[in-house]
C-alpha cells in the first residue's frame, strides 16, 4: 500500500504499513489475550460473534445444569431402591440404642415423657421382633421392659445419648408431620441422602457420572448400606462424613473454596453433635493429615485452610464439652468397662484399654479377616483404586476418614459392636472400587503448560510493492 503526501514538510514521514525499516513487515499492535477458562466451566453469556437467532438456543450452562439435575434424580431413585432392599432384609432394623434415640426425638417433638417412653419402646420392640434371635418373653414383655428403662437405667448412661441430640433433632420434623412412623421415614430420608452425597463426593474427586453411580451402588451393598438402613445414628453420621469430605476435597482442589470451607466446617460441627466420637476422630485426622502433607503439595494455602477449619471445630467441640460437662472419653471408657455403669468404676481405664484393644484386634478383627478373604481383598483393591485413579490431594482425606473407623472401634473395644463402630472404614472402599472402573487416572503432578504471555498471530505481509 502506497500513499503520497501533498505537503512538502511531510515528505520524510514514514508511510503507513511500513515496518521499523523501509521495506519491513507490518506488525499489528499488541492485543490483550482472551480470558483463560477451564474446560469444565461453561461460558455464562453467549459470544458476541453468535448471531442473534442463536442466542435463544439452550446455553451450555443450562445443559450442564440439566445433566446434573438428571444425575441427581437417578441417584435419588437408585438410593431409594437400594435402601429399601437393605431395609427389607431378615435382620432386625433396630438395636437397644434405638429406644433412646426414638425417645429423645418424640420428646423434642413435644410428646409427654410417659407417651414418648411408651411409643419409643413400641418402635424398638417392633423392629427387634423382625430379627433373630427375638427378644425374650415376646413383644409385650419387651415393651414393658423398655418403657421402664428411663427410671431404671443409670443416669450416666442416659447422658451419653442426651449429649448427642443430632439424630433425634433431624427426625423431629418427620415425627411432627407423621407421628411415630416419621422416625423411620426420617432414617430413610437420611439414608437416601447418603447416596446422593456419595455421588457428589465421587464427582468432586474426579470420577465420571457412571463411576459416581457405581460408587453409590457399592456404598449400599457394603456394610455402610446395612447400617445406614438401621434406626440408629449411623445414617446421619455417614452423611456428615461424606459432606465433610466433599468440602475438604473442594478446598484442596481449589474449586469453590469458600463454599467448600463452609461445608467442611458445618459438616464437622454437625458430626460432633450427631456422634462426638466420630466427629472428634475425623477433625483430628483431617487436621493432622493436612499438616503432615503440607511440605509435599504446592497448594499450601488449601492445606492450611483444611487444617485450620478442622482444628477450630475440634477445639470448639472440646471447649463446649468441658463447659457443659458433657461425657468425654473417660466416661466412655467407664461405660465400656462397667457394663453401662452397672458395676463400680474401674481405677485404671486407660491401662485396661491398651489390653482390650490388643485382644480386640488379635482375637476378633484379625481372625475375621482371615476367615473371609474378601474383606482384606476389598480394602487392598480400594487402596489401589484410590492411589492409581484418584488425585492424591483428593484421595488422602478419604483414607483419613477410613482410619477413623479403626480409631473409634479401638476406643470402644466391644466385640459385638465392632461391625457398627468400624463402619467409617468402609466409606473409602466404595470410592476406591468405583475408581478402578475409571478409564484414565487424574494425577496432581501432571505437567501443566504455562499460560502464554501473548497470543501469536499471523498477518498478511503488507510490505509495499509485494
């Protein structure tokens, strides 16, 4: 392109289109690169290049929300069916502890103490009659015996249940709306919510929707599904654990950090209200794990956030328990070694605990694993799935949650309650086995290319004369 100037004083002025030297190549001015977005985050607004008629078409964000809603609907239906399958088995749907949870739920719902005691006894005995062996003396003797328990059981034993009102409080809306049946409906709702939470946690750790539904299926088929369908605090406890793990993974992976931090704090706090032993164990495990792994990963702020939130909830729980004089670890050990306070207190509960824990693992848990090789095989395969197919910064919280099952069982060395107390150890097994079906592994140490400082563009050669 050539241009001539009419004024003599402009004769030496460079012509537009020439480079820094006569005959050079034209270079366009530097342009600001477009904002880099992650592939999984769709654009909220349509591009300016889209024609006006295309704006009315469904956006990518709407399609993503539709797919998520469809996935959650499938998770609810799948969880409902599998929960009913575990509920309809031949085993009893309650234990003696059910009476205390049902009594507190009825009292919180406004029932009088005698009516709540009688109705709670009927709920418990009806569920116990489904199992084998059935209560001695039949249904009538069972109801009379449990109705009189609030006046005959030691007060220290009753305070263990009144100090963890989370499960009864969650059942109060259902009891007020449906009466005594609402207690079982509340347990069913909490059990199905566990399946939905399992799907969301699976998506958070990087599994695909198909593997997420597989993780939910395994959650119900494993012992977690059995105890989640009993009239006990295990269903809300596992729901809080899954929610806390989802919050921790969101923080560690840098996705929705504020929402993940709030979810982690609220789930741990509610877990301490539902079952303090599991809440303290999980908070301590997350805090310790985040501090120990702090030098390993580059995202130190995320690990510090998880450690700080877990430590804050742990300290707050200990402070509230001490201020309100709630039963602690020492009282729990006395309950274990005095047969629910029906014998005099032992002078050295911690010394007895060390011996009881050794006997529990050597005489009960160890032989059970040897007799059923599927149990250690499931744990080994799950560990392989978490290590090989899940990011390390998302896998270690699940492993830490599994270790809390062993810790809680060790603090309550009661042989006939070991399967229920170790239920948290099966939570990472469902996700580890589901991760083995993933086609590719997502590793935190994959090479990530640096963002370019400028955008290279090719332009036509505008040299004059060409």
